[in-house]
C-alpha cells in the first residue's frame, strides 16, 4: 500500500473514535489517554488533525430513558448528541492545550481551529446524523486526505462478527461496495453500525480514502497514516 503522504509533508486527517471504545460501559480512560498520546504524536509529525467522538453506552442509556418517557425521535437524537459532546470534553481534557477548549459545533469552526494549529474535537451536530456521518462530512469539508474510523470491531465484515461466526473480514473494498453493504440499515437514535449509510454515501461521493480499524491500532495511528500495514479494512475510492 503506498504512503498517504509525500516525504516531509504532513497529511490532513479526520479521525472518528466510536463510542464503543470511548465509553463501552463507562468512560474508558485508558483508551482516551491512548488516543490523546497518538494525536500528540501526529501533531509532532506535522500532520493536521480533526477528531470526532461517538456517544457509546452513555448515549444509548439516555436515549433509552428518553424513549420510556415518550420523547420524540428528534428529542432522542438531541440527547444522544449531548452525550457525544460529553465524551468529546473528556478527549479535550486529555489533550490539554493542544485541543480547542470546547467541543466544536460546526465544520467551519473545526477547520478554523485546525488552521490555528489546534485539534478540534466534535461530537454530533444535528438530529438524524450519526457521528459516522459527521466524520465523513468533516473530512469532505476540510478536504482531508484520509478518514480513519476506530471501533470495537477490527474492520468491515460481511456480517456482524459478534452475531455471525461465519462473518469474514474484508481487507479492502470500494466505497461503492460499502454503500451496498450498509444499505437497508434502519437509522434511528442510538443505532450502532461500523459506518452508517449516510457516511458511506458521503465517502463514495467525495472519494475519501478511508480506513476502518480496531481499538488495538490506536497506538500505531501515526505509522499507519504514513503507510505501514494495518489489520483493518481499507475503503478505496471508486466503484
């Protein structure tokens, strides 16, 4: 696999950290510290970094409580967005002065922060969009050269490997194939998928080079970005 940057030049990369690794049950401080360390290393290598954080168990717990209280889907989505921003604040705390001090609410603000040398951290934005879609939109808006998803599953499989033992991991696939794989997923507050259909279509349309990686690859993030082998799935532009 060719390197994602030319020698001596930094890469602009959008990173999406799934709630499944940030807060699988409660906030995973070890994981958050690992992410912060990897992002510091990326910045030390002169890469430009934008980050998006999912809601995890915190989001789903509050969404389920809201449903029991007869909240609308829009209200449930808004509660889920609030949870993602809580997780974003934890990553910001771990990054210290390197990060923009509060969760960024718009793509324009994220790009401005990145250009000032800060790492913007986003959660959700508007009802109906998962953080997968937010990450794809941010990568497209910022003209990132790479989009990387980190999840509790180490790549894209032909089926959910937690439910289907015969599921096979795909080392590489096209964005078109990804769209076909996730088409039909029912989008509702708290939905949990590797890359949601909206995000997949943005990746396809914008031709964003994308990697889906497991939590164990976080420490190797700088090396993977610069072309080292990885154990995840590469999503390549084109049909």
